[in-house]
C-alpha cells in the first residue's frame, strides 16, 4: 500500500520554527521527486518547495525563500521541510506529494500533477 504521511505540524508563534516530515512507503522512494504544498482557508493550493529524486535540485516559492529548507533522507524514505521565521501567512494545511521522475533525477515539480498525496498536517502560526 502506497502511503505518504506528514507529521510535525502544530501551533507556533510568529518567528518560531517547525520541522515537517513526510514519510513514504509502498513505492520506490528514490525514483520520486517530492513536493510540499499548502492550502490556506479560502485559498487555492500552492506549491511551497520541491526536491528532486537525486536531492540535487530544490525549489522554493518566493514567499518562503530564505526561511524554509527542504531535504531528503533516502535511507529513511523521508523528506523534511524545516520552516524558520514563521509568519501568520504561513498558516495552512501542508501536504507532501510524490511524482515519479525517472529518468529525470534532477527535476522537481511545483505543478499539481503528482502520483501520490499525503493527508496533510495543519500548521498554525499565531501573531
């Protein structure tokens, strides 16, 4: 069974930090690029960050550049999103998603077309 399970969300004050984890199982994790997305109430889902299957390429949406860091541990089938200097506008449900990227191991994707999605984890930043 394919699973992506997010964890690490919660309530934090503005300026604080959280580290989200995305644990994968049921597929060949090393063949997939991973993206983090978020959806705030009343807003469309947006791409936040992504990392290629090789781990070499990462992208960030402009609003989180310099504050968020994505990384992956292929041995643990896990992708992390370190979120620092959090702002109230970062409040949203955060989802991870996987997209098979063979043979393009250095690509990752912000688009919504992914093969697998997690259920999401709530991040709330109080001002």
